[in-house]
C-alpha cells in the first residue's frame, strides 16, 4: 500500500499546486484590472506595483487553498477512475475508505500548515499591502494615529487627537473618568496639550493641562504645567497596535488585543470571531474534501468536469455560509466560537451523514 499511497499523494499534491497557482493568479489578474486606473492616476512605480501583488498573493493563497485541495482530490480520483485504476484498486480488495485515507492525511497536514500560514504569514503580508495602499493609493490614510478614541478601563475613556510614535508623545489628550456605580456620571476629566511616556518610570506625564473634578458640591478646577498620571493602562506600543486592523495582526497579537478589550470592558466579539476563524478556515480543506469525496464516490453518472464543477460550487457555498454566519455573530446572534465553526460543522455533518453510503 505504500507504493499506492505515494502515487496518490504525489498526484494529489501536484494538482493542488496547479490549482493554487491558477486560482490565485486569476484573482490577481481580476484585481489588476480593477486597480489599474488607480495605479496610473497615482503614478505608482512599476516595482511598487509588483511588490504590492507579491504581498497580495498570500491572502489569495489562503482563500483558494480549500478550493484547490478539493479540486486536487476530485481530479486525482477522476483520473484514476478514467484510467481504470480505481477499478483495479477495488478488485484487489482495497476499500474506498482505505483508498481515501491518503487524501485525508495529506489534507490534514495541509490544514495544520495553513493555520500557521494564515495566522502569521498572511498578516505580515497584509501589513505591507495596507502600507502600500496608504502611501501610494491614499486609502485608509490616518496620519500616524489621528483621533484615537478608546476605553482604557470600565470607567475611563481616552481621546488622543494625534499620537507621534517616534517621540512616544500623545497630543491634545482628553481623559474622562466616570463613577463606578453610575457610568453616565463623570467624576473627573483631564485635558492636556501633550502627554509623554516615561519608559524608566513606566508612567505617562501630561503637560500644560487642566483637571476638573466633579462632586455633589460642583466643579473643582486645577491648572497644571506638568502632572504624572499613574493609573493609565496603555503603553505607546498598545497605542500603535490600536491602529492596526485585525487582518494585520498575527495570532499572538489578536489574543493580546482580545485580553485588552475584555479588561477595558469593550465588546471583543468581532476580534474573537477573527481569532477563531484563523483556525476554522484552514480546517475547511479537510471538511470540503470529506464532503466532496463522499458525494463523488456515490455518483455513477456524469463526467469528471461535472463532478468537479459541482463540488467547487459546494466550496463557494461554504464560503457564503461562512460570511453569513459571521454577520450573525458580529450582531451578537451567535457565539463567536460557533460563528467561526458554523460552516465547518454544517458541511461536516452532511459529509458524515453521507459517509456510510459510500460504495465500496
């Protein structure tokens, strides 16, 4: 069986590689046609355009891997059937379950590798891609962290007009504190021209500001030239990360962001969905292969092209289910973990129902 397994795996991997390259290049060509006018209008140099599409490819590879894996499995099985190899395999006493085993093991390995690829390589490429869009195509330009507005704790809101990463300096800062028992009641507010982080003391120092304190008797106002604010929970590095989009963050950064959001009392649903999806989407490869092969193994009629077309259509239906479930999850209708795995569980259930019907 080792010879047969090696033969099937070799054919399988070759077809997957072809599928990944073909599908990814197809989407790159489509994107080039859509963005060509923008590149010309902004006079983007050719080497920058080439760099843009080099870092554009990892995200496309991530998206197209499940389709390519399914295409590879069905093409390999179809070829074996057309060449009567499948008939000979069955005649030798090898069951369909044993025949499909190399596909499942290989796909499982691909899925595990894809988790690392989607969790670390793709975000790193997306950072470069987004930087090129900001600097050359003027998309999503934020001038180094303009208008940061976030919840530092359950009772504190911070607003920073401009954050200078090179100096670890926040400009035009407002810090608002609220009552523990009544979050609509403000207890104090600090407004400062600038605020600088002292890394030796691990503390923020505000300059040229005013502090207002509110109580039952009214308002107390204190002006200051310099004031240390020791109870803030964020650092310059965290301010920089707050400007990152989830698609730019790796798994470790997403996990850190989730912890920060929970500590601050913010809703971490969207970030949790993104985090769990980094694991669920790579596992889609083995799900769609299991789903596709169990259906194809029962088909007696129809050409190989028809089977491949049907199963690729099923893959894109899977993607639609994934996007729909994410929409429900972000609205709070589904648990984040269930949201990320909903499409996988649905197709897995369909595959397991059909698995006992596979003809031996």
